[in-house]
C-alpha cells in the first residue's frame, strides 16, 4: 500500500511539473520556476494566472520582459543583487499584479521604471539602497494599492512624491534614519485625506523627542522644524587625532545627512572657514551629494611641518552652516 502511495505521489508530481512547464513555455531562465493556475472566477477560455519566482539566485539585473510569460500576475525577484531599475524594466508584463524586489541592492530607479504595469497592485521595494525618490518613479501605477519602501536609506520624502498613486491604500516607509519633522507634515495630511493607511512598523527615529513613535499616530503640531539640529549621520574619517610627518599627505572627509537644501558642510579652523591654499598645501574639495541623502566634503593637507598633528594644523571636523 505504501509503495502504491509513493508511486501515486511521484506521478502527481511529474504531472504538475509537466503542466507548469507546459503553461510557462516562455520562461527562459533556468534558475527561476513557474506555477500556473486558473482562477475559479474565470472561464476555461481565460488565460492561466502565472506566478514566476526568481528568488535568491544571484541575479545582477532584472529579467528581460520577453523572458517571462506575458500572462504573469506575480513576479518575485527578491533576495538578489539587482542594483538598477531602468526605464521600462518590466514593459510588456501588462497582466502583472504583484512585483517583489525586496532585499536587493537597488540604489537607482529611473523614471518610468514601472512603465506599462497598469494592473500592478502590490510593489515591494523594501531593504534596498534607495535614497533618491521622485514622482516619475511611479508613472503608470494608477492601480497600485500597496507600496513598501521600508529599509532604504532616505531620511525624508518630498512633497508630491505619490501624486501618480491615486489608488494607494497601504504605505510602509520606515528607515533607520527616518526624520519626522515639518518636511513630513504633508505626508501625514495627505495620507489622512486620501485614506492611505501608514503601516504601524513605520516609526520615527529622529528627532529624539519623537523616537519610536508610530508616524500614523502623530499630530500635525508634532512635526516641527524648530528644535535643535540633530543629524542621523555625522561622521569624520579618520575619526581620531592623526600624527603626520614632513611630506605626508592625509585627507579628512566629513559625511553628514542631507536633510534639506539649506544644509551644507564647511571646514573651519580657529573660527574661519577653510578654503584651498595651495601655498600651504591645503586643498578643500567641493561638497558632493550622494544618493540624495548624504553630503560629503573632504580636505587634504600635504607638506605639513614635521611632528605637527593634522588636527591642529587643519580643522578636524565639519561644521554645518
């Protein structure tokens, strides 16, 4: 009897595999697998609902849409090494309802990356490295109802970011540096007026007075910008006093969170802003903005006097002004 059960199970497994392969003939990627089912509400003349999973297979890029059946309703590309979403990355997958891109290395999402996904309802971009967000990222997502942006590297979200997401009902956007101040007041008001539920996992990290509070439960009056300056990140490299000798060259770099356009980095020494002085071997670089959320500025000293510490010869810290 047990042998018969094993035989039946084996036959059923082979049959299901055959059906899946037969229903997903357009799936060209060996590392992915596919399943197909017919919705109970649909007649037998309707196409099957195809689900494609390419999770944790070391993908460096999104799949070409032509590699995926055009009847795919769910595509899972999570836990890979994708770093860029190009314009039209999924164009042609018009039936797609769920797209999972969590736990990748995505830092750039080009405008129109989700172009053509008119049926998409759920989008998971959590746990990536996205710092730059713009309304153009979400073009053609008029039916999207759930969006997860948590675990990325932004500290705030710009006004009007979700303009194109007219059907959005659930939003998650917790990050390790989320700054709940006046710049997020618009989002609180927008969510309430548009019946968008903010996930209870979205909590404030900064400022200190709001740390750990759920964003959705805040009052408008709590989102202020009149408190003392707090920086989610303010770092000097190297972080300790450095001793250099004649002819040595040692750069210092200051990195700080970019909270708004008024924030800038300056190097100071004895109360004076430092500028490049080639005759003294001091070179101050321009401030650079990385991923829309981090500012860096470097200063380099060379041909210093013997035995003098760089931190005494040059400013050893960045000043915000």
